[in-house]
C-alpha cells in the first residue's frame, strides 16, 4: 500500500488548465443560459 504512493507522477498542467477553462465555460453558460435561450427562440 505504501509503495503505491512513493512513485508520484508529475502533474499534467495542460490537462488541468483545459479542465479549469471547461469548468469556467460551464459556469458562465449556466448563469447565462436563460438569456441565450430567449435570444435563440425569442
């Protein structure tokens, strides 16, 4: 069990940045979805 945590991989920064951008995009869309829908179908 202890051996599993000794060899730690380097953090994948590129994937972390992409995930952070995706999360911000989802939050932005979530808060603006009402206006987007009304503009599309209004």
